[in-house]
């Protein structure tokens, strides 16, 4: 009995130290990015942007971020024309989506579908898969080849502002395939010379995916418990990413290439929540 009490006491002490250490790490990560929250009159910005009569396309609108982004764009009604570019036709029950234009393409032969990328002022790219789902080769083909070729066609088609959903930690020199691929495609799209190129590097996305991703589900479950106290340390709601992409569209860019890290995305996403 004494041994059990000792072991239980030891385990409890270890758990307490672990939780305190983990909280300290999250606190550090939460405060590692210093970002000023800008003051904005969103209604005025939306109306001003609406008057410009601009058009956009979305890549990856069937994915979780793409769906959230499309919802924001449709509700805000800031574009005169919205085009979805994807490998299949999507169906929508809400009448608010009835005026969408859909272009079905074969990503393996994208150069044959250059017309789909012509005449858009703004492009949003939310394409992506995982190594677990597609294998290393398939992952690189989607997250690098498809994304880069789409950006090249968009640039050739007249797109001036290109948005890319990337990942926290993206680095072309990384030894990890995921982060290296994300960093590579960021750099290569940056070399294309868009008038404005916005890169979003969110942390773990908090969302209930329809697609099964066990590792990501475990991370979301674990991080979700800390998100109310440390909202930007290691995770972010997917709706915040979508709103940040839209709100950033309304702003005048100060840099030709801009990188928004997780905290900046979260702050913009909160502003976007105030309609």
C-alpha cells in the first residue's frame, strides 16, 4: 500500500511539473510574435473595395479553409465575380452561391486550362494534401507542382494579388518534407513578380474535418484544450484564417511580398468577425 501511495504521489508530482512546463512553453509561444492590431472600419473598406468591381478565383474551395473562405467572400459580397477552380463541380444548396462560376480542370495538365486563370484580379490558393494521404511524391506534386503552376497561370492571366495558405514553420532549407515544400513554393511564387503576394502561415488548424486525418485530429484535440488561454501559441480556428485572408484583401499592401504568421492571422481574423 505504501508503495502504491509513493508511486501515485510521484506520478502526480511529475504530472504537475509537466503541466507547468507546458504552460510556460505555450506562454512563450503566445508572446513570441508581437503584432499590432490595426484599427479598421470594415464596412467602409468593404464598400470601397466593392466599388472597384474586382474579380477573384479560389483554388481548393472543397477543402476546409477554402470552404470557410468562400463563405466569407460570398457573405461580404466584395467581388463582382467569383470563380472556383477545381477538379470537380461542387454543388450548393444556398441560393447565395448560385452566381458562382466553376471551372473544372485537370491539375496534371493545367497548361491546357490557362483560360480558367485569365481575367481575375485576385487569386486565393488553399490547395493542399498530406504525405499520409498521397505519399511523399503525391504530396509534393499537389503542394508544390499544382500550386506553383496555378500561380504561374494566374500571373500570366493578369492576377495582381495572389494569396497562399502555407504553414507555420515553412522553410525551404528545412529537413522536413512538409515544411521544406511549403517554403520552396513560397519562394518560387515570390519570384513570379505579383504586384502583391500574401503568404499565410497558420499553426494547427482547429476544425472538424470531413476527411479523416488521425494525427491532426489528436493534435487538434490536445491543442483545443489550451486554445482559450493561449489562442495563438500552437493553433488557430480555421474561420480566423479565412477571415484574415478576406480582411487582408481589403487593405492596401505595404510590401510586395508579405508573410503573416499565426498571431497576425488570428488578429486579422478577429477583426473580420466584427461585421
